[in-house]
C-alpha cells in the first residue's frame, strides 16, 4: 500500500515538529495504521517522554 504523507492527517503541529496519524489505514492480517513524524534538528522531545519510566526513552537503540 502507498499513501502520500500529505494524505495522513496532522495530529500535532508544533514549532519544529509535525506528527501525522491515520488509524485503520489498511488490513494485512489485522488492522494497520500509518504514522509519519517530522522534526527539526534540536527539537526538544522531553515533553513527549513525560510519564515514561524516568521520563526517558527506553528504546534498545539508545535513542533519547
């Protein structure tokens, strides 16, 4: 399946960051969704991580 990022509705439009999300984008063996995130270099992600353990990303790649 292909969809243009411009066809995915914007859910967050903040200075330096745009988050797009479309639930129920299609069906594989179950429902799937589409998400597309764009962030400028230096965008502060700390508010997005609030509430996680230690208010930090727990990605195994170490991305914070």
